[in-house]
C-alpha cells in the first residue's frame, strides 16, 4: 500500500487548514512507506529551518513507526534507546511533530510538521494523518 498524490493533497489541505487555525505557519512533509517524498508544502512565513525539520520528523516517524514525540523519553540517559538520534543519522528527530500514517493497521508512510511550537506541530501532523487515513 502506498499514499496516492490525491490522498497526500487532502492531507496537505487539512494540515494547512489546521496550521492556519493555530496561526502556526509550517512546513508539512509527507513520505510513503519507503520514506520517499510524496508531497511537501511550506506555508508563507514558515521558518526556513522548518523545511529540513519536517522532513526529518517524517523520516523518523516512518523509520520507527511511532510518533516522534514518544521517542523523547526513550532516548534520555539510561533509557533503552539512549543515543539513537546521534547513532542512527542526523535525520532522526526525537521531539513532537512526526506521525506515522496508517491505513487500517498498516503503516503506509509518515508526516512531519515543523514551524511552530511542538504541541502545534503535533496537532497539525495528527490532522494530516487523519485526513489521509479517511481519504
């Protein structure tokens, strides 16, 4: 299974709408199950750093099949995955904004959002993933 461009566009639309509601200009990156780019948008006013961060959040969420925010506690000193973000590669991000995209029980990709505060990024990413799952 993969994410069609039509589903990705619906996800981007939902993400842009949520980001606008939150007044949080963001970059939104949607990757397929192989971590390949399907769709990307950078809203007017989004920080330049948000481009690479959104891609890294999506990469991490798909690589680990979990929300990036859930990784934070697992990579602290003494935790089971301590050092993961340094050992794996520079594309690993361990704070919120990356969410796996599921169709049923199958992970078909991931979304990464960056540009605002972490709770905003998480809410926008959740909106994107939900829109794609329902499309």
